[in-house]
């Protein structure tokens, strides 16, 4: 596939995803807050649908092309004071901003330019984390790359199947309560 076709598909996907996020009013941080205060039925349904679709997508894409499948996208770096401190800073930043990066992009797309300041602040903030804090903290943690199937010692289709089935059952009961 050539670059122009990939660019066109990417633009279509981006526009479709942006439309979905805007229409759904999706913001993961705000949604998690709604869930914890007991008002998150709509967002739980969205999270479950997103989880089911992405889980199946990653599993299937791994069989189509192994380079696209399950990858280590995060690292487990231990636990301790730094995690607590980082969680407090992260939570304070979300509270101060009023949402996560997805919510910020949605708000900007809806014309709320107050979120432009937060968006512009993300770049130096992330650069600070990646180039200054991560190298400092790497000396204090034993970094491990772990995937759930490897941790459990079972095949990825089994783990994905169990998680997707459990999520589908949960989604069924959440949808049933709505009616």
C-alpha cells in the first residue's frame, strides 16, 4: 500500500474517530470519575465496547501480521513513593485541566479554546517526563516488560477470549439494567 492510500485511510479513520469521540462526549479521565461516583453507566458501556473491540482487533491483527499483534506497550517499574507522588501529580493535572488528552482534544474541537493552553502544555510536560524524569527514575527501578499471556503462562487467544467474554457478559447486564 502506498503512502497516499495510507494517508487517506488515516484521515478517514481520524475524522471518524474524532466524530465518535465528540458525539459520545468521551473523556477517559472524566469517565473514570463518573464511574467512581456512581454516575457512569453510559461511560461503562463505552469502555466495555472499546475494550472488546480493541482486544479482538489486537488478537486478530497478530495473526494477520505478527508485527501488529500484542506488544509490550508499557513497563512495570515496581512500586513505591515515586508511584504515589506521580499518581498525585497526574490526578491533580487531570483535575486542574478538567480531563485527559482525549477530552482536551474533544473540547478544542468543540471550540473551547481554554483547552488550547492545556494542549500546548502537554508537549513540554511529556518532554520533561521522557528526557529528565524517566532516566532519573530508571536507576531506582528494575524495569520489566510483561504481557498478561506470558505472565499467566497461557496462550493469548485464551486470555483474550476469557476477558472478552467476561466484558460481554458485564456489558449485557449493564445494558439490561438500562431498560
